[in-house]
């Protein structure tokens, strides 16, 4: 059996603060005299979101962020990642650092240094919070994200509860981002009907969809995603724990792959759900019955559809081919 940790891959659907190690969360809570929040077992999006906010509260200075960046790079290298593209919404940190720009400075500096120390490539996604940010706020955020492209911001995302917050509200911001050279990587088709996946492609010019698994609910949409090579950044454990699928056996990932839809495999929020990216690959193999060719195809999709530079993508593609060429 081929070693999944030796398969080069990228992690493209990861909320930055929630890539933290549980032990680090406990130590930072102790540092700031805060109770350690419950970090697993979510059955509703509201409870999940509350804990996300609680977890961000322990990242208060440059040392905290340097530790997080260092540990995330180390952990992803051990899982076989050559590239990491987490999302960071600065709104949670305005009160601590004084502005979005100041918060971004700390994060970008921390990850640039950690990536250089450990030999892994890192890009950042700047998401719009569809519940908190107004359409005008989103345009301001898109302008800021474009201004940070040379420092490592590669994509504009769209996160938080889809219900009642359609992609159409943020079309202008995504036009700004695309014109500025950023990828369009919104959440869609997780908590809302699969029709919003089509809206994200039509109105936001989505290059990738975070989740997107409910696209199977719309006739012809899977075929369109395959034809237009729109990548779905799929998170099986998250989908199961948030009730998007009732049982792992019901997960649409095998069918999406069979239909030719490019899919990357991701952990979403390891701190909350207890599964990192390597565990997601192992789950896809053992729980979904995917073969090594399918696992390699997802690793290749994660590389090809990422914001990584060509000097990262080329050796990663060669490494994936070499992995498949080894004896199982």
C-alpha cells in the first residue's frame, strides 16, 4: 500500500486559526486565563461558528502567530503537503491589532518566515464574511487583498452561513479580485441548495468552490463543473460532522470524481473536527473506497487549481506521477 504521507499535495480549504494544534489552544488559553473551548462534536453551524470565534481570541501577539505558523508548516510537511493555502478573515482581529491591515501584516510576516524556515510554500486566501460584511465592505476587502498579492495573498473567498446570503450580494467584490489577478474561491453548496454553486460560478467567476458537494442536487451542474474544470475543495469529515451528509457512505465525492469533476481533499477545521489533511486522505481510501489513482487525481487537482507558483507546481506534479509509479 502506497504511503499517503509521501503523496505531494496542497491544502486548499483550511480556516487559518482552526489549523491550530489542540495542545497549543490549551496552552494559549492558559496564557490568557481563558477557559479551553469545546473543540469537537458540532451538530449545527451556529455552534460551530461560536467556537470558531472563541478559538481566534487566543491569538493576540506576534509570538502567538509565529507559533501557529511554525506548527502549521511543520504539521503540513509531515502530511506530505508542498503548498498550503489557508483563509484568514482579519475582522476577528481588528480589536487586537487596530485594523485589518495591521492584522494582515502580522499573519503575512509570520507565515513568510515559517515557510522559509521549513521549506513549504504558503499562499493566503482573504475571505469575505457573507454574514457580517456588507457588499461595500467586501469591495474594500477585495481592494486590500489585491494590494497584498505580492506578499502572498492569492485568492478571495466567501465564508460563513450561506443561508440568506447569496453570491449575488458580492459580485462586485469578486470582479475586483479577479481583475486584480486573484483566484475566486467562494464557499457554496454546503449549507444551502446546490443551485448556489451555479450562482457562484456565474456571478463570482469561481475558479474553485469551497465544499460544493450539493451541486449533485442540480441537473446538469456536475457535467458543467467537469467541462469547465471548476475544482471543488471537498471536506468529508466536516460534511459528516455538520450534517451535510447523514453517513459517510452517502458522501458524493466518489460520484463527483467518476463524473470528471476536479476535486481537492481538505480538512476545513482540524482543531474542531479532529482530522488533518492526511487523515482525510486515509478516510477517502478506507472509508470511501477510493483507489490510489483517484487519490493521486485529487492531489493533482489540489496542485493544479491552487495559487501556488509554477516552481512549486512542476515538481509536485512530477512527485505525484512518481508516487503512482511506485509499487503499491
